[in-house]
């Protein structure tokens, strides 16, 4: 099947200088919508496709696309004057429609499962572009408590919460907040290591990253341990040396 799909990326020429506020605004929103769409595909992996590049060309008379290895590239029609006349919701919708049009063309060409993209598109519209993902709920060993994580994003910030349910109470505790890393955000990796350590501690226990972030019911507070020591904040540079493909 080849490499799994990692990202859906816009490559749109910007008239703004790199790292200017206008440039960051444009790229952040494009990456936000691409990441949201990818997550709403719920793990579907188009065969032999690791990346999809959306390349601006205005106007597009025919939808040209090509594939080199596992990288698929397709020309998209991007009208900057129209885009910049829209408010933020309108820009999100404009970008989403571009992705959906491209996916239709690629589905026709490569026989992908169109129902996946239809569902992703509709779920994004129904949520009004709210980015919130919940991990599966996990029971404590005694079966009396449940815990899960949620990842919530704006176009620039990623926040991970732990939810702990016991008796008639549900606690929501912020585990970490960081710059949005979009598709390669290590929040996705850390979420795979969510579990109960015992009957009263729930959170992220990531052995390879030497990182523990958990809420203790017994102590009624959050604990953050990095490389065996309790810390006040995560050293992201140190974590990036342990975690593959971390984008800070």
C-alpha cells in the first residue's frame, strides 16, 4: 500500500514577505483547513499516496495532476482577489471547496473511496470548522472510571485536554498548549499513549519521549514529568530530540 497519507498541503504563491503577519495568516489558515480535512478522513489511506500537493494556477482550464512515487500533485484554481475579499469563515469554506474539487478529480483518476471525502467535507461544514478530536474512552482497572483525551485547535494553537469521568462527575483538565504543528503535530503521537497508570492517574505516559503528563485524582492536580523530573513546563526542544518528526 506504500506510505500512509501524511498531509494535504496548499502551495499558493503569496505576495507577502515570508514571516510577515499577512503571510503567517494565510499559511496558518491553509494548513489548518488541510489538517482538519485529513483528520476527518478518519485514517483512510488512499493507496500508494503519502502526500497531496495542491498547486495554485489561475485560471485552471483543465485539472492537471501527476504522481511521482507516493506524492500526488494537482493544479488548483485560486483567485486571490476573491479569497481576500472574504471573512475568515468564507476563506475556510473557499479552501475546503478547493480541496473537495481536487479530491473528486483524484478519486476519478485513482479509484479512491469517494464516500470518505464526502463524509469529511460534510462533517467539517456541520461543525462550522470547529477542530476537536476525541480519543477512545478507556476504563480504569477497577472499571469505575473512564478517561479520554481531546485535541482542540485554532489555526495557530493546539490544546490537549484530559477528561476524567467518575461517579456523576466529568473533569476536563488542560494537559498542554503549544503552537499548532498541523499534520505533524506531536499531539497526535502523544494521544496514542493516553492511559490509566493505575486507578487514580490518567493522562499521557510516553516512554520513548520520557514524558508523563497526567491528572491525579488522589492529589487533585496535574503532574508534568520530563526525563524523570517534575517540571513546570515542557522543554519542547528536548522533546523534539526524542520524538520523530516533531514540528515546533
